[in-house]
């Protein structure tokens, strides 16, 4: 549960904008860095789950996370390259990276069904909080229309991931 709380706290900071309370809203370069970091965290967790999960359903979900989040990162990278925007590391993107590393470390110590439950619980919390961040911070603060359009375009995938993770979560509790 500490893993979930750590990620939730970090993403709650994004969703509520508290990380930027003193400096103002994130700019497009900072949003780009946040998007890349958030996707990379889920890619890394997914790769770990592909190798450690016991359940075939969890392994398949992990593969989907790696594929889908890699695709989003490719789209984001292509867009920022096109716009000549260099993602700007910031407190939020750095915090995401650190939380992701901490989560992977905790998950690495778990085995079999315990790992599956912890990974899926994390995915439910992570995707819900990312959706909140996308809706409350990233989309409203994106100034570039193409960046905003990309965020809007990928949002349904996060909803689908959340729904899928909740479904698996329920089946693992049976």
C-alpha cells in the first residue's frame, strides 16, 4: 500500500497543481516532460510485470501498457520535435521518475499472486490519478493547440486502461 500512496501523492500534486502553486501553471515544455515521465513510469512497471506476473491476464495487461504508453511517448516526442520544444524537466516530472523507481523496487520484492495484486492495484490508482492530472492540469494549461489535441486524443486510452485494470482488480479479489 505504501507504493500506491507514494504514487497517489505525487500524482495528486499534479492533479491539484500544488507543485506549481508558487511558480504558476506548467508551461508546454514542462507538460511535455510530465507526459513523457508519466508514460515511462508505466512502461517500466509494465515491463516488470511482463516478467514477474503469475496471471496470464495480468501479463497481457502489462504488455498492453508497454505498447500503448510507448506509442503515446512516440507521439509526444514527434510532436515536441516538430514544434521545436525541448521537454523541460521540473519538480513534477522528477517526482514521477523517483516514485516510479520506488514503485518498481517495491514490486520487485513481491512474488506471484501478491505481485499481481500490487501491480494491478497500482495501475488502478495510477491511471485514475493520471486522468485527474490530464483533466485538471495538463489539458487546461497546454497553450499549444497540437499539444492540447494530443492530450485530448490519448485521454480515452487512459480511461480504457483504468477500466481494464479495475476489471482485473475485481477478478483477482475473487
